[in-house]
């Protein structure tokens, strides 16, 4: 990774026609760090991919260290340093006195971004906020996906077709008039989350490319729709939180890149 960064810095120096030798300060490096992070992602994925495939326990420990810190990491060690031999051997982590640290900031940043929803949270309001964000992103992608597919299939009659499918899928007697008064894009935003499922099941052949297992799709959809823990002030049930996490991961993986 160091060689990759040095190569990128050298390319930048040549491109900008800087005088050589060229000195790189901590501050100039930090200014360019986000760009270097992007360039290094493929390298990091390769390194961590080997770790995840062949030593999944140690990969999970590295993830815990990056997300939750040294104390959580130490609590998760099953056999002391013998259980993290590869992390130490690859110089991915270091031990200082009785604490552990991810040695390479770029790796820690990558893990924090990739697994941002797995960070341990104790505060109920923070948990609710995270649930709201995750469901919101999934819902936004589903609405956009459905709108695009209906438009491709029915063109100017897409809204009419959508209303025809969902009109009996709610007890809200005022909804149809609202949908009729709006253009198709705004009408899509008026639909309840449960109605998105109705539209997708109606045209399952189109969506099974992304969601190959219809049983899982329906189960996880219902979990997200039913467990609205963020809308209530009560403490989150651990089992419900775990179910939501599985459901979110299912949809996030399927919708990745959309």
C-alpha cells in the first residue's frame, strides 16, 4: 500500500511538473488523502478479502477493533494473541502496552465505511436514528426502481397502472385521489411502504433478478415494515434489532450499486 501511495504521489508530481526532488509534508499528504483512499480501495479489498476468506474469525476481530475500539476487541479475543496471529503477522494491528490499534489508518477508514451499520451503539436514540437512515435508503432505492420499471413497461400509462395495482392494498380511502392529482414521480412518494411490496410481487419476474429468493424477500420486507422501532420511545428489543439487521443487510446487498 505504501508503494501504491508513493506511485500516486510521483504521478501527481510529474503531472504538475513540480521540481524534483519533491518534499511531501504531513499536511500535503492529508490534503490528498481522500484521493489516495479511493486509489487504494482495490488493494485493501484484495488484502482484506484474503483475510476474510481464509481467516474469517480474525477478519471479524479486525472489524471490531476498527469499529468499536480496543476494549471491545479484547473482550472478543477467544485465545489471546494466539487468535490474532495473522493480524499481527500482516502488521494490520499493533499492540501498545495493553491496548490494540489498527496500524494503517486507511484500512480502519475502509472498514468503518464498509461496516458502518455494524458499529455497537448503546444509546437508544442513536439506534433508532440508524434504523431510520437504513430503511430510508432502502425505501428510496425501491421507489426509484419501481418507477423506472413501470415507466419502461407502460410509458405514459405507468401511473395509471400503478394506481390500479395498489388501490385495494390500503384502508386509506383518500389515497387514490391524492395519487390521481400528482404526476407519476410525486405519486410514487405517496405510496405506503407495504404497497411497494405489492407492486414488486405483481411483476416478480422483473425483480427476481435482484431478489432471487421470493420467500426471503417477502419475509424480510415484512420485518422492515412491521418493526418500526424508530417511531417509538421504548427501548429496542435485541431480537427485533437483530432481525432488522438481517433484513437490512439482505436488501442493502441486493440493491448495492442502484
